[in-house]
């Protein structure tokens, strides 16, 4: 899970800053990855986890987040997306938070 999130964050960032948080709690696993993100269209969030959807124009893309969402659902977890302005970085940031219950 973390690998998919990091790959996407590294490929889509324009600054060299990525925020990562990983916690193992009694309730389960929690992962959060946040990076600078310029939304391409209003549909980005709706399509982001669809099979084959990619903001990059190369063939064979668009499977990482789709497979990630299938695995998170398989284990009864949740995925939350946040798009917000990061005051310290002076940029818009996308944060994907995943929680998977034990």
C-alpha cells in the first residue's frame, strides 16, 4: 500500500516535499501520504481509483490506485482524500489517508 502511494506522490509532485505518516494502532494500520498536487480537472477525485485511469498519458498506467482500493476494501478499510492548501508550503496538497482494521 505504501509503495503505491509513494510512487504516485513521487511522480506527481512538483516540489521535493512529501509528508508520510504510518501508524500501527490497536484498531489497525493507518497510512497517510501527502504531496503537492495540481488538479487536472474536477473529475480527478471521482476517477482516481478507477481501473485504467491515469493523469499520465502513457499506456499501461492507472492500475496502482485501483488495486490499492481493492485491497483496502478486501480488508474492511477506508480511503479518504483531502485536497487543501498547505500554508507552510504555499501550495495545494493532496492527502490520501488509509486505515485498515485488525
